[in-house]
């Protein structure tokens, strides 16, 4: 199954929601593709960076996921991605996928 990820100008919010929705449904590869398409046009978009990292973790590439998350925290030091409680929540969600 293959999706054609695309981002139209002005539609970034919808694209991010779509990527997160795919991730929550366990479709990590499609979510990662959607997020990477967003990042082609908006390289520092933190939600998309998170989706890529989360998808990599789900797919078993934990070291690359961790590296991506560390980079995300450097880009957005005040984001909720920096808190321990956030990561505990994420671990719980990933175990359910």
C-alpha cells in the first residue's frame, strides 16, 4: 500500500493532522512519508519532526528515532517534547500500537 503524500500551500495544518492520524492508526510508514513531505517545504516544522521520529521508533529504528528527538529538542527547547511525562505518555501509546 502506498500513499502519495503531498502538501499544498496553506494546508500544512491538515497535512500534519493527517500524518498524526496515520501514526495513531499504526501506519508508521505512511505517517513518516507524509511528515517528510511536509519537511521538504518546512524543514523545522516540529510536529512533522516528531512524527518522523515516532514512526522510526515504531518501525524499530530506536537509535535514529532518539537522534531525531534530540535534534527536535534543540530546535524547540520550550516544547512539551522536553518533559519526562510526555515521553512516558508516548511510550505507553507506542506499546498499544
